[in-house]
C-alpha cells in the first residue's frame, strides 16, 4: 500500500459508523467488528442498542475485571446494560427484528454488490460451516442495513463486487458500506462515494474496487478523523 495513505483502524472505523447514527435510533450491532460501534457512541446522542440474543439498551464493553458472562451479546462477548435496558427471550428479539422495529443494523460481510446485495453467512467452500444466524432477518427487517468491513481480502481482492459469488443473505438491502479506506453508498445505479481516507484518490479507489464509483456532492476525505 502506498505510504501516502493508511487504513482506518478498527476503532477509527467504528467511530466513523457511530457518528452517522442519528439520535434516538434503535440499532442492532452484528457479530464481530460491528460490536465495536457501542464503544464510540457520541456522548450527546441517545441510542438504543439491540443484540439479537435478547438485549435492548446494550452499553459499551465493560472495563477489564468487570465482565459479567451472564450478560453477553450475540457473539458471546461480555457487555454492559444502560439504565432502563432489558434482556429477554430471543424469540421476542427476533419479533423485533422481523417486525421492522430496528432503524439500522450494522453487519459484517464477505461480499457486497454495488447495488446492495449482501453475502455474509457462508463462502460456499466445501466443509464450510453455515452460520446464517439472524442475518437474513436483520438484513430484511431493519429499515437500513449498513455493512462494516475491510475493503480488501487478505489476498488483495475487493469485497465490494459487481455481483456476489458467495451465497446471498439478502438482495438489495445494503445502503452503505463502511470500510477501512472509504465509505460508499450502494444505489440501484451502482456505487457512490461518501468519503475516503486522506491521500487516496477516487481513481486509485476505483482501481482497488474494480468498479466505477460516482461522487456525491459534499463527499469528503478522512471523515473518520472528524
């Protein structure tokens, strides 16, 4: 990677996602990297965080030594509960997900298409263990689905593609993709740039992704540093 730009760290990426979540939103944070968003909610914003195993009002990760392993998120990580929060049966949790009660879900992904198709539960490889969990319910049930992931695989291939080659989770559900190098909107007409890290040109980003990227009015560099 050229020295003129660097990837956002996982915490910087989580902060970038958090600043876009509107006040009062009910938000599901998926397993893996999305759980970090809970640690970066702006102090002036009141959100209700949901975990599919049956938590509403989830807080950030506990301090070291204060973990309660009877209070965990869907990824089995210890969490905290904000004042007024509650935990309940996962059937009730799925009713919230399927009933359209979530404003936003933030999920990880193996692939996202330029028009918003999502593949995040299996690579389809022989011997791979299917792990769809509640991803299909979240992707379709939430009012907005955002994806948070590294832009490139370890092999240097883009995870944003013209057409997903992995088994689909849902079609046309992803509205935004937050990555370590840029933030993109998925539209029926393809990708639109929201922001990009300092020093990375749109042309170089298009080369990395292998797809044309439109530019929205007001697109800005380095939004993660705001």
